[in-house]
C-alpha cells in the first residue's frame, strides 16, 4: 500500500497498531505519539503485569517518559486479568485521551483485546473464588481429560470447541457453567458494544517476513536474558503463584521456572522460550488475518510511509 493510498483514508478517533511479537510495533507507536502528541495505550495481555517488564519486552522507563503510556505494568501477577478487565481500563484511557484532545494509539499483539475494542465483548459475571479454586483443584487432581469429560456432560457445545490439551479454557468453561448455570457460549452471544465502532479508527498490522522476524525473536530473547529476564522470573517464581494464572504462562516463564527447579539447563529453557515465542508469532499472523480483516497489512519497510501519512492526516484534521 502506497503512502498516497494510506493518506486518502481518514484517521478517525484512534490509531491501532498490531503485529507479531518483535515486529517493531512499540517503536512505531512511540514515534507516532511524539509526532502527534498522542497517548500510547497497551493492548498486550502480558505487558499489563508489573512483575514482567523485561521478559515481555515492555517499553523502557526512558521510553515511557518520552510520551504518555497507559495500561503497562498496572496489574499484579497474582491477578487473573481478563479481556473484560482490559476493556474497562481501555475505556478509561480512551476517555482520558479524548478529554485532553490527544490521539489514543492502541498498540500490542493480543488479538482478543483488539477484537473486544472494535467488535465488543461478552459479559460474564465474576466467578466466585470458591468455584474457581474448586475447579482448579479438580484439574490438578484429576487432569484435563476428566474435566473435559465433565464439561462435555454439562455443556457439550462448549466442550466440542475445546482442545483436550487446553487446560485453561476447559477450566474456564466449567467455572462459568458451575457459577452461572449457563454456557460460556451463551454469554458470548450477549456482548458489550465496541469502544471503537467501525470507521472510527485506523488500524495497521505490521507484517515482517517470517525468517527475519524469527531471527529477531531469537536475538531479542537472548538480549532479554542478558538484561535480567531470568532474575525477574526467579522473583516471580518465589511468590509461588497458581501456575494457571496468565502471568505464569508468559513466553519463557514456564521453561525458566523449570530451569530453577533443576529440570532443564538454562540453554534448554532458552531454546524452549525462543520456540514458544516463534510459534506464538505464527499464530498471531493467522488470527489477525481471519479475525480482524479491517487491519491494513504493512511491511516494515512501508511503515515509515504509513506513519508519515497518518501524521499528515492528524495534523490536517486538527
């Protein structure tokens, strides 16, 4: 897509920058914020956790000081943070940007967050702690197969959509039916309206060549280890949190915890962390292509032209 083509489309009230991990999204978002006086709003499900600055490649403190950043590191790792909770926080960030007359720039790689932002989200009532703890105890005691069989009896339609190895989603679906008496699928059909309706935003997906991206992922993982990612995970592991919590499943965290237990060498743990991150990047390409077709796909070498056109459009409208 040429710069001229990009510039013909209105910006709307927000800009969304997505892409696979290590694609250069954060640098692009910061540059746009500096050029327009915008606010950078995190849309990455792991960068919300304050315990995980290094291993999730959150913006540095220096970068955060150069432009307003919101929803980074504001959640404790012990919290089972959800897409619904993120939408509530994003609504406040959007309101703040509007009140200050700033351009909100949502940036991240979590497709569900962007879909909730632009298409709405189901509203599931809070699950009582005792229900969640009971389901998770049964999961640890009896295994995912047993819980999936139980879910199949109580909510067959939800069960047939879930992979037998997806422990977290199986537990979640069972928690919902136990706590509410209704299928998770029913709740999904009764959703909240989007914060950013169609045509109210511009959205881009940075799409590097796969080989170059995978090499960058590997190099960045090694750089994170050199910067103290292992020590960060060591501090997290010392808290002895529930391994099913989202923060405990950030890429690289489970393997490094296994290294702490003596189950893997550091190099073996790093190899697993790099591979998990590459696999995640591959899934991001697929998810955004099928779930969010309104995103413009831009190669990194086109990003500067896209950025210049967006900046011009913002300045011209204001």
